[in-house]
C-alpha cells in the first residue's frame, strides 16, 4: 500500500508468496493421499499464516502513530481488512492442520477414531486459551483490534455439531463445551476492545516522542505500567484456570487427594505485596527483601507447580479411566497441558 513508509514490510509479502506455494503443494499431496507430507506442509502453511499476521502487526507497531495522525482511514482499513482478514485465514489454517492431524492418526496409525478427534479438539482448546491470554494481557498494543478469530472457531464448531450423527457422544459434548468457551471468550474480547479503545487509546499526542519516532518507542512509564498489568493479569488468569481445573478434576475423579492449586493465588499475593512495599523494604530492611524472594516466593512457586503437576496427572487419569481414552492420546493431552502452562508462565 505504501512504498515509504513500509507499513506492510517485505516479510509480509514474502510470507504470503511462500504460503501460496505451500498451499498449492498441499493440494497435490492431499489429492495423492500422502497424508504425512500433507500434514507437514499444512503445519508449515499455518506457520506462514502466523508470520504474515506478525509482520502486519509489526508494521502498525512502527508506523501506527504516523498513520493515526495523517491517514486515519488507511489505519482502520489495515486493521479491519488486512489484520482481521489474515486472522480469519490463519485461524482456518490452524483448524485445517488439526483436521489433517486427525485424518493422519485415523488412517495411518492404530489410534481409535474418537481419540484422534479428542486430541484435535483438545489442542484447539489449548490454543484458544493461550491466544486469549496473550492477546489480552501481553500483546494488547499489537493485536488489540483483531477480533475475527473466535467467530471462525464458532462457525466451524457450529457446523460440526449440526452435522453430527451422535449428539449424545462424548465428542459432541466436548465440542459443545469448546463452542461455549469460544462464545464467552468472544464476548469478553469485544467488551475489552471497546473499553480499552475508549479508556486506553493506543496513540496520544502526549505519549509520542516525535513524528519520526512515533510508534517505535513508548514512554518508560507506560512500558513499566503495561508490564505490571500483563504480569498481574496473567498471574490471575493462571490461578483461576488452575483452580477451576483442579476442582473439576477433583469432582470427576471423586478423589479427595486431588491437589488444590490455590498456591498460585498465594504466589501472586506475595508478588503484589513485595512489589508494593519494595521501596520501603530496600530502605529500612533490605535483607528482608531477599528472604522474601528466595524463601517465600520460590517456596510458594515450588509448591504451586508441584500441585499443578499433580492436578495435570489427575487429568490424565480422568481421561484414561473415566473417558476411556488410551495412549498416546492421554500422554499427548497431559504433555500439552503442561507445555501450555509453562508457555503461559
């Protein structure tokens, strides 16, 4: 759209060209029923979708303030058409990759059909949760106006449930649960975008350094504030999700020994208290700060993660002995959950 400045950089166009080439290759591979190569190409194609979305967000990060001042219409066109359009394409590519994974496991391995579908749905749920945390608490200034991911998931799950021949099966219930989660996330996302657009605009004249540096730097105070908000938000979300999962698995397993993971809340409170009174402690009792960091916070972190790992193991037990799933689907699900929490942390 622009030669100077390069709002959509070279990486955007190169990634699109690579994506189209991979898409063509996938059509031939899938037509010849080469399922494993088709799965690999589909995964690479999804990765290039993410790269295209990344470069579009990077371009607005650098030149968004300049566009907001001189070309507001073009700024909103890039947000609505380019970023949200690529978000639709990337989401559909992600779902296509999961479908390719299901087809490969079903026809090229001995994994039961229901286990293949359950694994793909579980991966979809993990990706939704991870993206929800990232876009709302860590990448807000980059992806604030991208909202079309959840409608794509809702549309796909609605079509899947509508065409299902067994509405009473575990798969149907699990897919309906993910559909409900996606709808709730979509409503929360729209609410947050509207509120932040009115209360916390991305660009303001007082926060810019200069016309040439607009979008490339932010005032130090804003960066520190956004970092603290991100840390607090992710900590709260992680504590709530872990607690809800723990209570659900406690009920399903009917085992009172399922660990309670409220220790994440205690860890969060210790972080908040230390951050609030750090200046006073450094002046009046500096040694106390290090005792809190090394003993209290690290001790709570050890306890919290041990409890979380036990809860995830219990989750695997529930899948295997209550839902009837078998390995490697159970092991993959457990490792995926652990990886998701590690990535979020």
